[in-house]
C-alpha cells in the first residue's frame, strides 16, 4: 500500500533539518514546569496560584512534632470504637453505662462533629472540645479526662518512694540501693536520677521533709522561733526602760517683726 511521503524526505540534504543552527531542536522554548513563574509566565501564577512565591511567617528551628501529636475523633464515631453487641447490651439499662476509652483506641481528643445516639456513655480521653462535652452530657453520658504525668515526673516519684522504703528500713539512702529497688519493681528510670536523689537527701529525714513541705511547718517554726526570741528579750526591755527624749519644736517667727526681732 503506497503512502504519502513525510516532510523528512524533503528536508534531506539541509543541514539543520528545519530546526536552525544554534538551538538544534534542543530543550524547551518556554521552559518546562514552573519555569518563568515570575517572568513570562507571571500572569498564570498570579491568577491561578497566588502566594506561590515568597516567604510567610517565622521559622521554627526547635520544632518537636511529638509535643503536638494529638489525634482526634468525633462524637459520631465513638460507638464505632466498641462492638455492636456491647452497645445493644447496655441499650435498655439505666443503672450502668458502657465506658469508651478513646486513648486505648489511639485517639487523644474528642471533637463535637456529628450526632451522638441517645444512649448514655462514659467517654475517657485526654481532651474534650466544648461542643463534644455538651453532646455527651446531653444524652446522659459523662466525660472523664485523663491526666498523664510526664516521664520525668514519674521517675522522680519512683525515686521518692524508693527513698521512703529505705528510710522505713533504717538503711542509708544511696544511689545504688535506689537503683536496686527500682529494678526489682521493674521501673525504668534514667541512670542519673538515683544518684541525684541520694545526693540531695544525704543526711535528711525524708518523712519529716515531706511532712513539712505538705503541712507548711517551716513557716510555723519560724514564727515560734521569733516568739521565743521576743519572750527572751522582753525581761531586759522591762528592766531597762527606754529614755524618751522630747524634741523641741523650732519657734516660728512672727510676721509682724519681719524676722528682725523688733518685738521680742
């Protein structure tokens, strides 16, 4: 079957084959992709992609994403976290309500989007939005907010309890003994905590220290000491009465003599 000849047959014998001598049919005439966004393609970017170029705001050099980690779930998805049989078993009961722990399901905060079925439920979460709390209470439920301690606070409390145990047994508080107690209790702490607490509690009665801090005895003891000092100083004050010197008030000059003493 005969076909018509292509244009290439006519271009045979011509050096540049119709594409000039300099560019040689290379690259792209207008630039590929986003080339020329601030120059010859500027209208396209200004019209359809405003704000593409430039900087906004401030850099956060010390960003730690784990501190901002807070997965959310809406109230209309709460019942999907438990089985349908559990919901039906509590449907007609008024004395008890099921507990939905969203933290165990991988969420931290409950939001108020959607409609909650008219059945009482106890929801446990780290955070609740205002609308979510209202919707849960409206159907007869309750919100239980979980307060989690920081890891450093837990380690401090563990060292304090270990020091109290050693104090009860009349054993010297050392870093090694605190570490031994914590290992026996399967409590993981940073290596520096036991030694730090042992150094801070050297020669200190832990029970008395905790009692004083919790009841504020330190301020009372200061008041008692000041009262004793006053009582001891009072006899000396009675035996030697203070001399009261009467200050003489300066005489005022009369306006009649104009300060020259004519009428004295």
